[in-house]
C-alpha cells in the first residue's frame, strides 16, 4: 500500500459540528480567490448572474432555495474546469426603500416632501451605507460561491451609465415615448406601480345599479366604484343589442353633474352582464379607456394624485375617494336613482404591495417602452432554439406573456432611483434626451420622475459585466450560461432581460432559462406571515448546518414544480451528513487510500460491484444535471451513499480488512479511498462544507472547490459480481426479517446452519453473511428450531436457526397476541368503512384508497403474526 499522508496525519473529530467550521472555511475560499475567474482564462466560461435581491432584503426561504441551485451549478462547472463566474449584486428597489425610509421619517415627525428631494436622497444613501445589503452577509452563511470582487449595485456609477445609455438608444430609435395612458396609481405613494407591485385580492364590496336619464330613454348601469360616475363621458351598449338600438347616438343626462353624455355602441360590452349597458369612465378604467379611444370620448380625470375628488365642479370635490363613494351613492338615493344594491359583492381589487391600499386606475402622462419589436425578438429567440426553456412546458407561459405584451410604463413618481435622462426647455415646449456625460442647455430642467426598477434590472446580465464599455469581462462572460429563476418572474424580469439583451448585444442574455417552483411548507401550503408558516432559513442553518438545508432543497427541486420543505426533512439531511461523516471516519481509521493503485486481480465481488455502481452514479448525476433534474441528482447521491456504500459496501469491506490477507486488505483500502473520493467530489456542489472537511482530511488535497469533477471511462459492468452481491443483499435482508419474526433482538447472536450458497456462487460471502446478521457457526448439540428458504439466482439458500434458549416463548407469545389484536381491530375498522356506502360516495378518492391500503396491510400483518404464533415451540 502506498503511503497516504492524509490518513497518517489528518484525523476527524468524532462528530460533525458545522457551526464550528463553516465561517472559517468560507472565508478561506474567498481569500484564496477560488470564486474569482480571470477574464483572460483560456477555459470555457460558465456564467450566472444572481437575480439581484432588494437592498432592503433579508435571506428568506425562497432566496436560499434559488441560491442553492445556482451555487450547485456553478461549483460543479468550476470543478469541470470552466472559468465559472457567479456574479452577485443588489437592486436599489425604489418602492421598497421609499416605504422603509418614509416610515422612519414619519416616526421622526417629518416626511420626504418636507425634507425635499436632495435631502431625502441623501438620507436614503445614508440608510444604505448603514443597513443595506444585510442579505449579502447572509449569503455567506449559506455558502454562496459568488465572486465578491465583481459585486454590483444597480445604482453604482457603471450601471447608472448603462441605464442612461439604454434609455437614450431606445428613445432615439423611437422605442421610448411619452403619452397619457391608463396606469396603476398608488395614492399613498403618489406614483405609478408596475404590475409586479400590485397584489390582486378578493374583497367584499358593493355593486350599485343606478339610473341615468328619465323616462323611456333612461338606462341603468352598475358599478363597484360609484364615485367614478363623476368622470363618465358615455354609456356603452353592444351594437347587436336590440333593447338599446334606438338609443345609440342619443344623449342621456349624467346625474349630479349637469352634463349630457352620449350612448355609444361598442362590441366590448357583454349584453348578458347586468342590464347590458355600462358606464364609461375613460380616465379611471383600463377597459373604458380603450372604449374612449375608439369613440374619441373626452377623458376626464376626477381625482388628484392623493386619491381625492378634484375638478368635477360638484360638492364632492376635496373628498377622499372612499368618502366620496358613500356620499355620491347617498345623493343618488335622494334623487331616487338607485335601482339595486348587492352587498356583499365579492370581486378582485388590486392593492399596492408596499402601501397595501387599493390602487387607482388613472389616466396619467408617463414614459413608455414600445415593446412590439423587442418582444417579437424575445419570442423568436426561444422559438428558434437559440434559448432553451427548462422545463419545456414552461414555454407556453413564456409565449403567453411575450406575444401579448402591452407597452411598458417605465416612469415612477419617486425620488430614489435612476432619474429619467430627459430635459425640458424653460417653457416646457421642447425636450432633449441625453446620454452619460452629455450636458443639457442652460436653464433646462430634468424630468422629475425615476425609472421603474425593472428597467435597470433588465440590463443586469450585461451591465454588470461593464456594458456599454467593451470590457474583457463582457467579451468573456456574455452571454451568460443559464438563468435560474422562479416561474412567477417570467414576465416581470425574464422577458425584460431578453428584450434588452437582444437589443443591446444582438444576442440573448442567456442560453438556458431554468425555471423552478416556489418553496412551500411541508403540507404544500404557501408560506405567509398570516398563515404562521414562514421559516427563517438562517435558524435552520444554526440548528442543522448549511449543508443540511442545501441538500433538503435539492431533494425537492424538480424543474418548474413547487418545493415543499419542513424541519423534519432538514433534520433527515443532517442525519445523512452524519452517516457520511461516520463512514469516512471508518475508512480513514482503516487506512483508506485514494492515491493507492487498485489491483484488478485482487478485487472481490463487493469491490467490483461498488466500483461499477460508482461509475454508474457519475453518469447518472451528469445526465440529470444536464436536464436540471436536481431532485434526481440528490436522490441518486443519497441512495448510493446511504444504501450502497454505507449500509453494504462498508460492511462487506470489513470482511476483507479483517481477513488477515494484507494484499486483499490493501486493495480494499484503495477501493474504499477511490469510491469515497469520487462520492465526496460529486456531493461537493450540494454539501460544500461537509465534503471539504472530509475530502481534505482523506486526501490531503488543497480544496474540493478547485478539485476535478469525476469522470469515468466506459467499461462493461461486471454482471456476475453484481448478481452475486444482489443475491447476498437479498439473503441478508431476508434473514434479518426472519430473525425479527422469531423475536430475536438485533444484536442477539444465535447458531445457524446455511446451505445452498455454493450453488448461488456466493459461498465466499458466507463470513460476511454471518457477520452482518449475527449468526454463529453451528456447534455440537445444534438443534434447528426455525427454518427459512430464500430464492436466489439459480439456487435456493437454506437457513436453519437454533433458537433454544434464545427466545422467551411466553413473553413472545404475549407480544404477538397483542400485535394480532391490534391488527385485527384495524382490519375490522377498515372493512366497516369500505362497507359503508355513504363513506364510499362522499369520501375523496385518495382517502378511500388509503383505507384500502390500510386494510391490505392489516391482512398481511394478521397472516404474518398468525404464522409466527403457530411456529412458536410448545
């Protein structure tokens, strides 16, 4: 056996204590520059840009899940020899930061408007310096192998230049314009909101039907927002609705206003809904806005930016919108114009994600991106196969969005963010769009608004690499290799990156889009504070270690499917790590040597079997990574490590190690070392801290982070060795079950006679069988009192046990009779349920199926226990 410095000088503690080593290991990796690839490297690049978390954010359960997937991919590709870059950064998150800092100002008795724009922005930068980016430290706890030297922020100088450059290019190409359009308006924030910042909730409101006009020419319309009738400019009916054909083209008086409004015919109206006539408020409803454009209707804005009625010339001016809703309804009631009221009327209402109040659809002068040609290019890139979506079934959702996009409102009435690079002449009659470094004419004033945060994050895959400059990083690492993201961000982020990447770089920003699902609790429910099932991943890391959490995530990560997680599963993953730790300690204590050469002539069946299984494991892991089948990767690793290696091979290896044949033992040490080396390499991307500790102790190597990924050369499987080992496993498993049925304790040794092993070709494994199932050699006076036959490949093995004095017959009979009573009671209860027609008719199918399964299990228990009772002596 070759000398192995690692096994001579390295020892492992008796237990794995992740909290004692994780932080130190991580900082060592960073200090040594393992995560910082050179743009000059000749190696093939592999790039992931991290979806930038909000500067206000903390590492929540979803972040930790997504980061684990990205880190796993990056670590593996680094081990495969690629220049692997995982680029970190943060988003300035305009609305989130505004909400946070403005709350602080309110507590101090002031507001951002009292502070003014300049002082407010200074206050936000101060907040960022003191508190922003907490999530970055938390990412270290998880083990994120990101390149901190390339960390970016969406409002640093380079990215701000990229934003201004992109805006100007789009503007000069006619793809950015300013117009009055319908938007989501937050009266609390006094700003437009993106669709991503609006939560739609089912609420209980009222549906009020009211009569416009009088006599035969009157019409009845219904609304959930009575106050908006002050801004009506028409009533619309369907062109084919004969009930109103005589009224189309006439006018009707709008109550409370003194105005007369036309009745128009529009195919958008559903004649089956309500009375078939609808009020049209073009400045306060998206559908009404389109009707207004088609019929050239006036668009009367009746609310100011704070949600108060304004400019109607009525007694309601100055009222809050909700106060006005009641006042207008009651005024209409006084005039006997309320025809019907439905309460409660449940309907969906958009709410501001941050300020929680109902958003107000509002006509507003804003900046927009003309998405038509950009969205077409983003769709074509996927249709042509230039970009691959995984799983493929997510393509439909992608195309549903990209093929039906409306122009994108990019202006926000906030102060923190990238200010729109457009200047207006002193009288407001002219405007100019400027790029980085360009100066406006003297006296011109810059647009007050800032850009939607999604505008800058849409540039993220290339702005972070130095664009618009032609940098070495941009040339080396763009396009990125894969985008790992949740399916909920298809529209809000993915498509925007696709549009901007293709427009600016003339090629998509990534080659693959790998969608994952949402993290849910162990019962499959969405996590929320109100449900009380939100989990802090850092608490689980404190309790079980980062590796346990990471492995748990991977075990549930099927492409595009939601991921349930529970503390019980994290604890099980910790136990898996402990199992691997103990197996490695055993191997090292017995001289396992990864550097030793394996002599194929001395390989046992167990050696050949585990080496074949190890080669198949590498192939399986590689194939599943190629399809982003993370759950299948982890399942293969778990089953091999726990079942094949720890439970079987380690036990079989003990026979060779204790055989007294030094050559055979040395060869087994080499196999032990080789298989462990491969297994730890394969597990490293998932469980970096544990595997680093074990591998460096086992091999004496510098670090698994920069170690080679396992590769195997093709060679045929030794099928005979595999068959013999499978027969051995079956025999041991059946004997263990048989011992249990006889009432023997797991560690209790009994004399046994075994036969038929030579016919199955596993006679050489007889010592291992006896060791694993605690069977002594039959001595003088051996008396077989229990017998078992096990069908093996081409043979039947016989097992006879001498139980004399080994079992307390009376106690065993009492135990078995108690178990039989429980099984019979279970069987009777299940039979009664399945014989109940009412239960079968009303219970869900899965519940009925479970009862049938329980009935079958109870029947099997009754049969097994009865047989055991009959076989008891005396």
